[in-house]
């Protein structure tokens, strides 16, 4: 499996949780979106726990994006991708539409 960014960069991953981490690392590494992403830490809640936070405290499956930025990873694949796109990336204005996921080697 691989994440392929619009500029052609390819990052090999083995799990869907790693897809979320790689995309969020790209987002946080972009100055404008990184600032927005860091600003919503502690404000994106699920039913029972924080989804995006500065620490892994209270998370069941914390995914470390960078130090001081964690995403809850205890979701099935469909929910994980929904939370990533609709609850995190869209609110910060980050366009993910041209990011491709390759499911098996070609």
C-alpha cells in the first residue's frame, strides 16, 4: 500500500492508520495548514474521547503525528478515513482530493 501525493511523491505504508499519519504529517508540515491543525488540537471530540490532541492522554490508540500532535486511531478503516477527511482536514482547509492510495503494487 502507498500514499501518492499530487507532486508524485510516494510513501509506502502497511496499514490504514499509517495512511492517516502520513497525510497528517504532510498537512502539519505545510505552514498555513500546520498552524490551523495545531490550533484545533483539543477541540475535535468524538463521542467518548478527544480525536486530535497535544498528548496521547485519554486516547485508546494514539497515533503520533509529530511531538505534541496525536490522533485517536481506534476506528475501523471507513471511520478512520471519515474522521481524517471530514473532521480534521476539511476544517483546516487542507485539500486531500488529489492524494491517491495505491492498494497493491502495480
